[in-house]
C-alpha cells in the first residue's frame, strides 16, 4: 500500500499567486503522477466526534484500496477547528502550496461557505461529505463541486413529512442560528403544514438548554423538532429527559445518531430521526462497510463516516475511468458524475446540480444486539428524492 497520510500544521502561509494562476482550470497537481487529497474536517472541540467519524470513514476506504484510482496516493488531513476564517486559509494552502487534486469535507455549512470559492475557483474538485447548503444546490451550483451527502433540507423534510403524517398541529422548532439550522427549518416546513408552538434559534455551540426547555414545558406542543449536531445534541437529549419532557415526541436529524448515542445511550433510545442511511440496511456493501468499521474503530459508523467512505470510492472510480489522467477536467468531472461505485446506502446517483438522488428514511435510536447503540430504519419516506433547489442550477 502506497497511501501516505499526514496532518497539516495549524499555522498556514499566505501565498501570493497571481489572479491568473488562481483562476486556471487545470491545477498544477494534475500534471504529476501522485494523487493528492486534502481532508478538511472539524477534529477538535465539542463537535470533533463528527469530523473524526468522517475522517475515519474516508481512511477506512483509502486503506482498503491502497492506491486510490490506481495512483500513488498522499492524503493531507486538516483540522478546521470549526473556524471559517481558518478553514478558508487552510483550503488555500491545500490548493496553492500542497497542490492537492481533490479537497474532501467539511462537516459544517459555515465552513463549506468559507472554503467553496478558494477550492472550486482554482479548478480543483471539492467533494462535500456532509454540508450541502441550498445556495450551492441551486443558483450557485458549480461543476467543480459535488456532495456525497444530501442537500441540507432533505433529512429534515423526512421529519416534517412524519409530523404531517401523525397529524401534529402544534410543533416546537429549535435549531442553531447558522445556515444549516436555517436549512433544517426550511426543510421541515416544506413537508409540515401544521401550526408552530415556537421557533427558536440558539447560538451555534450552545450546551445549556434550560431556558428553551422551560418554554417547551410551558407550551406543551404536540412534538419538538430539532437539529443539534455533536455536543449540542448530547446535552439537549440528556437535559430533555432530566426536564421530564420524554412524553413529548422528540423529532430530529443529526441529533440522535452514532456520534451522540455513545454518550446519550438509553436517554435517546426510541427517539426518531430522518436519514439517508442507517447501519442496519441490508445490502452487501453496507454489511461489509459496517463490519469493517466496527472492527477497526470499535464504534458503529454514522452517516458522517458512510458519506466520507463513499467519497473515497467516488474518487477511486473516477480516477480509474480517466486512467489517472487528471489534466482533462471535463473528462474527470464526467467520470465523477457517473458515480460508478456501490454505496452502503444502496441507490445513489448525481442530479444536474451534482447533489445526490437517493432514498430517505425514518430511523429510530436503538440498542443493538452487539451492545452498541445506533439507528435503525423504520420506514422509507422518500424514494429517489431530488432536492428542491436543483431546478435553479444552470447545469441542466
């Protein structure tokens, strides 16, 4: 195996490339015989569990392949520390100094907003394995940007559809005040047509929800819908139970999942979420992925890991299709668009905006037979679902 991995230092150099060099469509790295990939993830602080899962998922696939796309491979790992300004600087370093061929990541939408232009305008390919903002799905779509995850609204649309199905008329919404939080509310409201008991936007990174939980206790809504990834979700779920609110249905996405369940455990069992995949999906690719991940990392993979695993498979398939020739960017983009790999989630293809067309599910938090906590598919909600912004993309 010739894949090499290294961690990029926290400090970066500011490089003064000319505007012409920055705008060129064929990066300098495309002319050498080494495939270089930069991973940009949040690997420190309370949300680190999400970034670690994504990094682990990508590296699991990379280590199994050895030479990704049949080329000698070098992977550079970057910790964006959850800071958009730092992430933008590190993205520039990846494409200007490290000469990577692909940038993979990030977790958070505010980081994606920061790194998108530095990467894609240089002619490099950016593959998001989690964040999928509405603007890049629609009017600001780019031929150099792909995502192996979803458009941010979609998992939340699952929960809106479920709330509508249940006949709820009075739902309390609570999300962080940043782009993905706003997208989550838009997604929920796209499928849910009932009334609202409240709509609260918290600080990103907030860990104390006593004030918001007091409002929920006072309003007694039919259900609560929330999106609180990482440490925010851990604290919210625990505080929700401690506040005696377990009788009010708790609907979420990215709040009760494989990154938070090791900490919340029984407090979250039975809670429902929306997802494009769950570890118990019954297909060969998924069984292999989940078993290999558990064996290597002694943890159940979540969507963050699965989507990053698929990004590695996507790059491998595309580079092989072009025979390792990364100089023909149109051919490379066409090869990526074919998505010729077996995803653990099953059906997967790209729409006109380079966002996935895939199925979505209602999932439930469970304690598995092997003693781990994870999510389990309850029912399919959407089949081959195209996001609501694709029609605004000019790449039709």
